[in-house]
């Protein structure tokens, strides 16, 4: 699949699916914290994801090759985030995929 994918919604808003990059670190932190506060269906709750901005940036930077991140935005606001990464030293966690899809109250 080639990225980015751009669509105009019936509302006139722009929907974009594209790969994440290290410059998304601040937006990813805000999005995930917002999702954690609005959902009980995640593996973490509000304040439990303790990565610094620099650690988040380094994590996003590490997503290359078979490790990747994809974000979906509507008018530049995050509406979904997908990360897939490998942990070759831990056989039970050889491939880890996390998908957060949440139309946050702030993006409605």
C-alpha cells in the first residue's frame, strides 16, 4: 500500500492515512493520553504511559522496515494510530501490534 492516502469526506473534512514519523511524537502523546482518559478498553489508563517526549520520538524513529507506525487524521487531528514492532529477543512477543482507534470527544 502506498502512503499517504487522502480522501475528502462528505463533510468536506480531509481524511489522511500515512506513516508516522518522529515529528509526530507530541501529537501521539496527546492523542494516546486523550484516548486513555476516554476509554476503558486500552492496556493503559490516564497517566500510565510514562514515555517522555524524547522517548516517544525515539520509539517513532525506530519504526522502520518490519516495524512501522500508521496514523489516520481528520483535518490534522488524530483519529487512529497503529504500531507494529518486533521483539526478536522475546519469542512470545516476536510481533506486537497495537491499534488505537478512538474518535475522541475533542475530534467530534
